[in-house]
């Protein structure tokens, strides 16, 4: 599946939010308070360590894949007509020169 850079950034942000939500849920369920005399087992929140860790690992793998895809795109894509790599710093440094050149031509 192909994404634009904006879509990939949005997907990365969404995956990061899901990861943080899962971490927050884990932090909220790992410790709970019960008063003396209450049935602790009935108050204990449902939590499966193995399943949570597998979900976290799956989300981290997706995040790594998306970051890698963005990095590969940025380091291999060239800007047509200018022989510039879109992920390199060269477009940032050469852009003022290109703008100045285009103003001279116009």
C-alpha cells in the first residue's frame, strides 16, 4: 500500500497514540487499591501481561516499519529537474539558489 508523506506521518502519530494508550492502560491496571475487608479478587482489574506485551511488540514493529519506510523514501527520492535528494539537506541549502535562479529567468 502506498501513502503520501502526510498520510504516513498521520499513521505514525496514530500508532504512537495507540502505543501510549496501551502503556497508560497497563500502568493503570498494574496497581489498584482495595479497602480492608473488600474482596480483592472481585476488584482486581482484568489484565493479561503476555497479551499486553505482545500487543506492544506488534505496535512497536509497525512503528519501526513506518519509520523505516519514511526514511527510505526520504533518502532515495529525488526532486525532478534539480538532481536533489528530498530527504537530504541539499534541497534546503540549494533552494535559495534555485529560487534566485528562477527569478533571474522570469
